[in-house]
C-alpha cells in the first residue's frame, strides 16, 4: 500500500483519509524518494504496488512513479475517483495493470451526493476514455448496509455498460459503520451476478465477526507494507498504526525495524473484530483458501468479458 497522497478532490463524509492532509507538517514524497523506494521494493519481495490515497492522481509524481514501477517489473494497481483521469488518460495508458474507477451508485444524483457535483459524469467520461485507449479497467463500489438498497440498479448499470463491478465491503471507521455480517451475506449472493466480483474471503471474514485477536487472520505489516506520503513505513497498518519509521533512504532497514510490531498484527485491542480489507486481502487465503480461489476464478473469467477493456 503506497499512500502517495492523503489529498483528495472529494470530501466524502465516510472517509478518514483526506482529513490527514490538513495535519501540521503534512508533506508528500519527492520524486527521488519515490524512485529510491521503488528500486528497493523488489529486493524485499514486493511484486504488486497499490498506489493509493486520497486521490492518487493528485500526486505530482504519479506518472513517473508508475513508469518506474513498471520498469522494475512490478504490477501496479490504482483506484481513482475519476475527477482527474480523463485529463491524464493518455499518459496513464498501459502503466496500470489493475485500474479501478470508483462508482458509488448508478444514479448520478446518488453518486454525486457522496462524491460531489459532476463526479458521476466524470466516471462515464473516464470509462469512455479508457475504452477509446484500450486501457483495461473495472468499476468498484464500496458497499455499506445502506448502499445495499442501490445494489440492483448498480449491477444493472454495470451490465448495461458491459463493465465488471467489484463489490468491496465498507469497513468501520470513525465516520462510517462497516458492512454488517448480514450485509456481507447479501453481498455474497449479489456477487453471483455475471458482471459482479467480490472477495468472498473478505465477506466470510465479516460474516464470521472479523479478525479475532486470539486467532488473528491479519498479517498487516508482513504480507503488506504501508508507505506514507511523508516517506515513512507504518506498522502494522495506517488506520491503527502502532509504529512509524522514517525511510530516510534505506527502505530495507525501515522495513526490518517494523517487523517486531508487525508480527503482532491482528492481536492488538483495536484488531478485535477488524475487517480492514485492504490490509488483509493478502493474507485471507490462509483462512479461506476455497473462497479465495473461487473469487480469483470469477475475477479472471469476468475480466475476459468483452467490454471490460
Ligand atoms: S474519493 Fe475516496 S479518497 Fe477521496 S474522499 Fe472519497 S472515499 Fe476518500
Ligand atoms: S486487524 Fe485491522 S487494525 Fe489490526 S493490524 Fe490488521 S488491519 Fe490493522
């Protein structure tokens, strides 16, 4: 998880991240810092980088960072709210293996109520740009219990657009209740839709009550590394960090320094019942191997559909 920025073009009420950009002393990495980290990551066994935020396309060096990651042979993933994508689409083309356009509702008014005026139109424009360029993408929606009411129309929208829709469960934050166990079961059924994909392991975890401290499933900080915009590693995860180590030109040293704290991921009091999917998705296969396999199979088959570009 490479947090290149905490800034965002939107101010979604349920989101904690953009608020961090107002903190005193907030800064973002220089190009030299990003390049040094990207050169060090493969030696630490990192194969996939999720350039995230905030809105990652706001980061001044995002194109250079993606180019460098590709030159280093790493896979890249990026999720954008689409506000800036149409302007950068040509330069981004081919740099992101797994590009996701965030779409909260099929209905423009409902989507814009979350993301801001005109944002749904930018999703449609982004889809058109990506298709014109032959850039692969899928839509992604963050599903709360309240959003389940909109699910059928969202799935119909994905089908009409002939575009894969990833259904990501919302996790609990200070500003938002996470998807409930009952909601997770509804989402499992919804994910049978031919244009929908979901991580059934993540949904099973929610249905099972989340991470259990006595038998943790989370391996944040070991299976995943989290780099902050101001060039530090946090462990075990950004949302409930226990340790923060400046990289200062030596990513490997900073990484090793966090491993004692990371080894206790999933056992801290804040970890009780946690469903923070982004940090756990790399470790859920250990607890839910068949569900992981099922999700991956559906994902690969659905991505091959015509129109998903
Ligand atoms: S678009 Fe995403 S990152 Fe930006 S405020 Fe909304 S949820 Fe947060
Ligand atoms: S269980 Fe949740 S809070 Fe605990 S380390 Fe993992 S992601 Fe962070």
